[in-house]
C-alpha cells in the first residue's frame, strides 16, 4: 500500500510539473565509480601518442561478419560485436572454445606493438539480454517482462551475475544490457524487453542488474573476474513511441521523458554503469542519435555520466542528412563509439575528412577516445591479458551449470501470473492422467522467444538447447514422480480420456520491429488455439491454459474456454519451473504458490494498447499488480465479452496486403529453388538453393535486416519466391485496382532474361519480362517497382486462388535486394507498369 501511494504521488507531481511548464531539473547523479586522477593522466599519455586516424579507429565498432583481426590491427579498431544470429565462422553450433579462440585473435591483433604501435585492447560487445542468449547451451532466463512480474530485485542481481560468468567463459567483455525501456504501448515489438509500464519497477531493477553484471563499484572484484561491462539502453524513450512503432517518435514532454522514461537510468548511473546505448527513436521529431541536448547537455553534463555512449546498429544513418558511414552530426551530438557493422571503413574515412575540414572539432574526438579508454582501463582490459588467460575462460561447463539453471528456474516460478482458477482447479495432483497439447508444449524455441541464438529467435529446434527443459518435459517429470502420466499431443487428441488438459500456446518468436502489431487481438490471427480449448471443453475435460507471450494481449475467447489460465511470458530454457507451480507436492499440499503480479495492465479489448497505471481513463481487464494466489477466490466470468472492436485487415478489406516487411507475413513464406530442388525454405533470412544457383541473405535498407539480398550465379535456372501453403482469394484486390509494390535495388544487372511470375498453383499463372527495366535502373540505388495487378489477370492469373504472388526467375547472373513487398488497393493508376 505504501509503495502504491508513493507512486501515485510521483505521478501527481509529474502532472503538476507539466501544467506549470517549468524547466526540467535532470538530477546530478553521484556514480559509485569515482574519477581517478592517475587514470586520467594515463589516458592523456595514450591519446598524445595516437594519430587522428587511430583515434577515430578507437571510436568504431565493427561486426564480426564484416571485420577480421587483421582489420583491427590495421585500422586500430576499438571494438567489435556479434549481432543477433552472428557466430564465429558463421557456425551456429560454435562451441565455447570457438568463441574464445576468435576473441583471442581479435585481442592479439589489438595488442600488437610492432612498428611502435601503442597497444589498446579491443572490447567485444554482445546482446546478452536474457542470459548469454547467442551461444548454444547457455542458461536462458525469462525475458524482462516476466522478471518484472516477479518483483524481486535480489533475483535480478543474481541473474546479472550468472549471465556475466557465462559471457566471460566465451572471452567477451561487454554486454548490451540491461534494457530500461518503460513500455507505454504494448503494440511495440520490443515490449518483452521492458520490465514494466511503471518506471518504479524499472528504476528498482536497473541498478541491481548493473551490479550483477559489473560487480559492486568500490568493492573488491568490481569489473574483475567473472564480471563484464554493462550497458544501460536505449537512451531515451524507446518504450514510448507513438502507436508503439519501433524506432518511431516519442511525443512526450521533457518532464515526462524524465519522470517516466528516465527513471531506470538514474539507478543504473548511480550503480556505475559504464556505457549507455543511444536509442533509435526520435523525441518530438529529432532522432536521438543526433540530439546534442539529450546526449551531451543532459546525460553527460547534468547527469554527470563519464563513461561512453555507443550508437545502436547503423543508428546514425537515421539522423537527418546522414548515412551509415557519414554523420558529423552524431559525433558532435556526443556519441563516442559507433556501431557501424559493415560500413566502418567508409565511416573512418569520412570522419577523418570532417575533422580536417573543421566540421568536427578534434577536441570532440579526444573526448570520445578519453571516455572509451576510461572504460577499458576501469575494466582492467590492459592488465587482464588475452581472453583465454582470464578466470573462467573456456570453461564450457559454466554454460548451463546446474546452479545457473536453478536461478533461471526460480525466475520462471516467480514470474508466472495466474489470471483464472475456476473452482480451485490448480494446483493439480501428481497422480493423474494429464494431456499436454498446443504447439508451445514441447517447443523450447517458442518458450524462449526472440533474441535466442538467432536474432529473431526463429530457425531453432529443441536440439539447439542442450540441457534445457521444455514445458512438457517438466510436466512429465512432475507427474511421473507422483504416480501419474503425461501424454503429449499437439492437436489435443487422445486414446484414453485424461483427467485434465494443459494447453500451451502463444506468440511465435520475434525481435524488434518485426514484432510490432497493429492490434492486441490474439485469436484473430491464431483461431486454432481457442478452437483446441473448446474442443477439449466439449468433452468435459478441464482445461489449464499456459500462455507464452511477449506482451499483454486480448485473449477473452481463450480465457472463456479455460478453467485456469496462467501467463508464462517467455520463460526461457527452464520450462520445468512451470510444473513446480502447477502441481502439488508428493503429500498433496501446495508446493510453490503463484507470486507473480502483472507489471503491465491487461487489455479489455484488442484496441486498448495504451492502458497504463495511473491513466485518467484507466479501465483494463486486469489492472497493474493483478495476480491470483492459491488462497484467492476466483470470480472471473466464463462469459467475458468477445466482440471485436475492429476487424483485422486482410483479404477483402481496403487495407494493403503485406507479403514481406522485414519478415514474410503469414501465410506467405520465402523460398529459393533451382533444378536440384525447387522449394528450399529461407529461414532466419538466409538460404542457398540445392544446386547453389541462387542464394538469399538478410541485409539492411532502413533498419536492421529489413531487406533480403538475392544473388544468382548464372550456372542454371534459379528462382526466389513467396508462397502460401494454400491458395488465397485475392480477387477483391483486383476489383480495387490494386498494384503489387516492392522496393528494389539492382546491384549486378542481369546477364540473361529476368521473369516475374504470379502463380495460381503452377502452371496456372502469369508472367512478365523485367530484363530491360533492371538493366536501365540506376545501379546500387533503391527504387520503387509497382505493377498493376490487371497485367497478371490479363495474362491468365486467377486471383481467386493465388498461392505465389511474387516470383523472380533467371538463368543468368543477377544480384538485387528487395524490401517491403505488398499489394496496395488503388495503386494501379500510379504503377510503374500499367495495363489498361
């Protein structure tokens, strides 16, 4: 009660500040890490010995797919990173020894003293956002949204400590965590990366995670053995963009920016966080990567942050007037290290020129390098030696260590939120027959979500999680030990009627903007789940639903069809923690009670995306802080409203039909093919046809991996195409004078004929010749290609059964990239290729 009253007062004070339009008083933070004059003198000596080119090299962070140890030595690079889904030698199964060996090679290159070179250790950064999630076998914790429900700061610090130890085993020095977003619109694709919609929880957690990762500042062991450099991210306002659009515009006042979105940074800075990552989003129309007021005046001066600022992936390219390799505005705004994964050589060249021309003061370069060196020295990188020589290095047993998994399992238990428990169905006895159904039941990839081994968390199987436990495995172990039985059937079929059915269902993995939604209506896009629950209910089988989700979603139909409903969020590798809570102990008593409470308000309808605690018109289905225990009486109705406020967009509507926007939109899937096999699926953004004729890889257009690059080697016929599992009725789009639109860039013009097809179950279909167009467009320049659908209709395409809306075919050499493929009503009149 006391904490709720204090929080209410804070929000009331915030409202008063807003109405008074007073100058915002950003707090001066007293960091637990104090300035050391001897260290500063040491930095002076290093900087004095560096050339301008070497200084700027220290400001660069390149991605391991686009940099070599030789590059680090030659260009004096300060940092490297592995992006999501990037591994040593592109080997997803890379062992701890492989990661460590690569870290050694990069370190050795940076410390080469030949030719009088001043050795400065390179620092390797990684997105360890729910454990060391890029590495096979690591302990995977619940994503932050689940940890927010646990309300346990001590646990947060333990998780940071375990994560740091596993990261150190692979030779990596620096993690891009914790995320301190305060999420205000649950349509955002990164909602699960936030602890809460309430800044109080984020502030309580931020500093404790920093301490877990870095150690306690001022105490023995700070940034020592088994510790890593932490990053507070993403500064600032990433969770408050308009309509929840990833990398969008935060329209908050400055006071709101501090009171809502700045609270996590206060505790992180107090705990001595050494780096801050700048956010992709804008604040009232200005990109944060170019905002000198917030980066320098506020963060570095008013809040007294003396570590370094790092950009996000190609974030400088979104600043007005900038590109990924050319952005004096970002340097002058106060960014210190530049995450330029691929274009780093051009960035060094242009930045050197800008300093020489006076566009960037060399004093700004010196300040950036000073900050980078300050962190490297504080972290002991000059003295620790090569990564393989450090404590815990190469200890593969640390990844997934039993004590680490125990912490993760505790986190799972404490994060679970019970929304419904009709008639006290839970906890279950162990000596019963249990049917476990749903596509999440035995699916560790799905229960772990995005940022799991790969960036999007896709293209993984249970075999990629050695030592992990699926939710079904945990249930099976629990009931078998108690004399019962558990049977797995995804579709809910059975030979012998069970005593209870546990249905595990929910969102598929996603990350960042690829998870953005236009509505919070879950069953509109996945009606099979509620149909499964209703099927079981009609057979008088009690249904316990386990919901895997990265955000609150409108699930009234599923709640009505369930006798008990548990929100498990994205629990990670230790799915057994769910069974710990669902079942009684061997004596039939409550073993572990529910303790999770909603850290996000639960929507009353699919359009209620911005229901936040203390809102004036606050009316969620379940309020912030809700969560039943086994001693609570459940009064939830089985007749919650199921009428939708708005119909989802799709065929037959006047909305555009998305086929590809950073990822293939359901029901479409991307394939490549050649004469050795015409249907090879593209998973995780990359694939090569069976005969090697055509290959696809992810590339960037506007944001990370929002486009695909396709290359034909000219050694036979090859094709790339989108296809649905069943024909789709797109006749309405034809009636609406629609066109198919795609953004395209030709990188190598075609040497032979290029055909575009639209198929209605081949050989039904229509085709057109794009050869001359692709030869004439400017090379290496994005352009919009649009084709009137009537062109395909006139050539024989039956729009009542389109299964392949876009296919490119050639026998020659060709390289191109494409993005944002869609069908748009009314666009035929302005199409590049028209058919009257």
